[in-house]
C-alpha cells in the first residue's frame, strides 16, 4: 500500500506546472531603483559597502537611467550627496542643488516613460546628520529635532523637487505632520499633480548602515534616530497609527521600511489600506546577499529572487531595491 500523493505535491511535479500555479509573480514594473548622485565629482564613485552601486555624476546618472528605461524599469528614486552641508540642509531646496539639476536632466531624457521620484529628507544635507533641524547645539544630549521647524524646510524641498520635475516626492524623515505640510506646499505652488509616497512605517534599523556610507550621513558624535524612527520592538498597532495619520494628511502611497524583517508589518498595512503599498528593500538587505554570495555561501540569484518575491507575496505592490538593474537584466 502506498501513501496517496497530496494535491499540493502533485502540482509541484514539473517546472511548467509550478509556473502555472504560482501565486506571486515578480515583474520589473514593480521595482524602483534607488540612485545616488553626488555633486562635484567627475567620475562615478564606488560604494564599498554596496557592491555594484555607485555615487553617480550628473552625466553617469543620465546614462544609467536611460539604460534602466530601456530595460523596462518604470521608476527611479534619487538621493543627493551635496558638496556643502549646513545646519538645516538648505542645499536640499536649492534650485541648483544636485537633485534638482538631475531631475531636470532626467525629465528631459526619460520624463515621458519613467516615474521620477525624489527622496525628501535632510540627513544627507545637514552637517550633524539628523533628518531635521535641531532645537539646540548638535551633540548636546538635551538637543532634539525641532519637528515644526523641520516641516518648513521639507515644504521648501518638496516645491523645489516638483519645480525640477519630480512626479513623486517621498518624505523619509518621520516628522509628525510632514505629509500634510508637503501637500499644502505643493498645492499652493500649483503642483497638485505631484504625488506623495510617504515612508510611513520606518524603523530605526541597523540595516541602513551601507546607505549611510553611500550618502555620508552618519550622525555626528555617534547619535541615533530612535527619537523619530520607529522602535522595532513595537508591532503592527503602532505601524497602523503612523499609516493612518499619513493617509489622513493626504499620502497617495505608503511605505514600510526595511522589508524582510518587517513582512508582518507589510501584511498588516496591506490589509488596512486601499492605496498602493511600497516596501523598501534597504541597503543592508542588499549588502548581506552580496557579501554572502561573494563568499560562495549562498547563490546570489536564487536568494535575491526569493527575497524580492517574499516581499511581494507579503503584500507590497511596489518594491524599492538596489537589485532593480540586476533583475531587469536577468529578465531579458
Ligand atoms: C533618510 C533615508 C535613509 C534611507 C532612505 N532614506 C537613511 C536613514 O533613515 O537613516 C535608507 C535606505 C537604505 O538603507 O537603503 N533620508
């Protein structure tokens, strides 16, 4: 007597059958490529902790984005690395700042076939490295981020990015009221079409380490962002408070970040919202795959595909990932 083959098992018996019944299909059109552009360099600079990712010049960024468009990628999100930093991050709203100049380049090159997104924050632009304006001297333990003063800066950045051609602005600083302040500023400046992708549930994660090398935004004096980014010991109830607040203020899309350690949060947010949900597969998640693969400990392509598919399976409609170019090329 033999044990009957189970129904799920029967459907695993060939590659074609597995493809036919797959629930989750990753598509290049789901992905957003995060890209770094640095002021004042004349050749792209590698980022040691993010193998395969570079700080672009304006010219190399244009080439990269054209190549991505030709590979079928639909969206990019820009991060700027300015030459000059100050206490409030004013280069972030300078019309001649590196992100604004690059948005103009890209709008001209691919504006008709790609979504141009801009990360909206000041940590790359402040000399202290915080995501906002401080209410006292940097490094003093009594100093914290001044939420409302920061909103004024964010509003100016949003308008500068929209003026330069951003179709989506993505506030990542976790300030209270940031989505409402940005929406009001965009509308007042005549940018009613520009959408807001809110980094709504963003955790104070150790997985942002390589990103901080990429944009040189380590907090001066070794501080952290735990007073504004979420504590990962808290769960979906807190995440949903953040998401609902952003939706009430007018967020067009919401994001959970990082992704893999937060699949429970992705799933909970997906069940709650009726706007598109993004997840950010962050720098540390990417670098862990690259490092283990470089050691021959895991198969890069297998793990990268498994991870991105898991993020989509949990409920993400859109995935921001440094793997975008690799995935797009693998699909050709
Ligand atoms: C803040 C911002 C960060 C990331 C995206 N936007 C860094 C932080 O909050 O410390 C991290 C992205 C990554 O790790 O890939 N502007």
